C-alpha cells in the first residue's frame, strides 16, 4: 500500500486540492461553498459515486478526498483501498452520519485518514481538510481512543509485533503518541522537535511497519503492547 504520509501534498504556498465525493448534490454544493471561501483550499473535482471518485482522483490528483460512506455503483468503503493505492495517494476523509461507527472502523482499517460527521460546522470541515493535508488523523484524541478500543475489542492480540522491532527509540516514542491520538503539533511540542521532523518520523514509521494511516499505526501501538 502506498505510504499515505508521503502523499504528494502541494508544495509550500500552494492550495490544498480537494475532491468531493457524495451522491447527494446538495451536500456537495454545501461543502463546495464552505471550502470555496477557505484560504488555501481548492475544490478540483466532484464525484457522485465511489467509482467516479477513484477515476477522478487518478485524473485530478487531489491532496484530500472527502468521501461519503454510502454511495451507489461503488460505495465509499469499497473506494478507500483503490484511492489509497494511487501514486501519489490522497488522504481520504470519510463523510458519515452519527451511528455509522462500524462502517467508520472498516474504512479506517482500509487506510482512511479519519472521518468527519456531516453535521459538523464549516470551521470544523476546513480544519479537517487542513489536518488531513498535513498528515494528521481527522479524529480528536478521545475519538481515536474509542476507535482503537473498538478495533481491539474484536479480538486483535495484544502481543509483541515484529514490525515494531525495526523502529528507532524516537520512532517508538512517536508511535506511542500516535496511539494516544496526538497531532503532529502536539507530538512536536511534547518532544521538543519541529512539526517537519515529526512528519519525517511518522512517514518512517508507516513505511517500516506497513501501516496505511496514522490510525492503523495507533492500533499497532496498542497491539504491540507499547501503551502499557
């Protein structure tokens, strides 16, 4: 799977390129209006189903895909894996409604960056797009903890994982903080290092462990017994 941390986000000063994928035209219209007025964000395409989203993402090379969970032809859950397999891979944020937790967990396992409730306010939407483009999981620490616990409750073993053996001591520290659901800025503040250095560590962790997203890495931290 392509390392999402190395997704080709536009260079410094460039707009974050966003693809909207939702089968409801009114939802797409509302999201587009919000993002149109956000500095440094550009909507480069729209799709009404998952298959179209994959095709448009391959053509338009967005940095972030806002992907509805439930869509015709190919639903959002089935579209996650082909999206994150693109090179460069976009960050995929699922758009969902309250009570869709099981589908959210499936999407995160497939490599989605996180999820956003459709009833969130405009500023939260903009924040989520910027966080995803920066490589941060679009989940609050509390939600990340809940998601990890739900994933572990399915019977995943909490035993030493050989994928962790190749990490440096600093990378292990960063992995533990991913397990806590911390953002790059929060990790950098705690360790006294720059955000760019944190991104480098996160990218290295994902590459060495084969995790497709920060949430998968957070799960690994718990499964490998690093969280105590």
